[in-house]
């Protein structure tokens, strides 16, 4: 983990990456690692009518900026929500391009036990595209059928506050229970108690290459 210098976060939808590993992103930036964030949908065709089509694009820019990710390291696609399976090959080809241009040494993505149909596509195609790269699956309890806490990243108050601040940039999604600051802090507490740290995020080890 210490050696990983170029980290790639794969988010099926904007906010998944911040929810799954926002505290860790903030810590990596603090440690001087290069963090890239790729979101596969900004939902322009599925947002409620009263919202501008680029609402989520603006919000993810602000959220990742708060975490410290440079704007040039943010890549946004606009695959239709809940229809990723229809674009599976296109998504795989984009992932392969990303792999050859970035050459990341650590990838974060949803786990293979995530039941959201779009998350499943990103997890399965990510596993194919990043064949020789270490991959950690992030925790999204509302979508995880099971979750094995095999890896922990220790965090401090500052990292968790950054995660909460970043997620508060999603003004259009604020009704969602998992964006609640108490929930975010509580989950980081649960994971911390498992290992005796102030805060933590937990991950499933999907592939570990040494
Ligand atoms: Zn999602």
C-alpha cells in the first residue's frame, strides 16, 4: 500500500467513489499520491426534470476538488443509469484505454458482491481490464449482499471530515440516507473499532499483486 503511487478510483456513478473510499482518497492526497477518479455516469438522461442535465458533473467536480483530486485527474462518462450491461464491451474498452494511459498500481471499485446492476458491470469489467493490478473493493452497505472486511485503511478526523464535506457537495442527492454525516461517521467508527484506530474504511481484497 505504501508503495502504491498512482491510485485509480472507479465510480459507476458520481458519488460512489467518495462514499466508498473518500476518506482514503483524502489520505492518499495528503501522502502525495496521484489519485485519478473516473465516473461512468453523470445521469444526464435520468435526473429529475427540474435539475440541469450537468448537475452531477458539477457536483462531482466540487466533491473531488474538496478531497484534493486535481480537475485534470477527473474523467466523466455518461452511460445511462441501470443500463450499463448493454454497454459492457464499450465500458471494458474504456477501462483498457484508462489502464494503458494511467498505469495505476492500485485500483478501487465496487465489490463483486455489490447487487446494483451498474456496479456489477464496473466490478466485473474492472477485474478483466486491470488483470495485473492490485484491486480493492469498497463498501457500500446498502448495495452489498455480503462484505468481507479484509483490508482496512486507517483514517483520522480530518480525512472523515473531508469525506463528509465532499459528499455535501451533492446538493441534488441530499435526501439519500447514506449521504447523512452521522451515517458516514458511524460506519467509519464501526470499521475503526474492528482494528483500534480513530476512523477507518474497510475494503475487500479482490486481487493483490506483489
Ligand atoms: Zn452507484
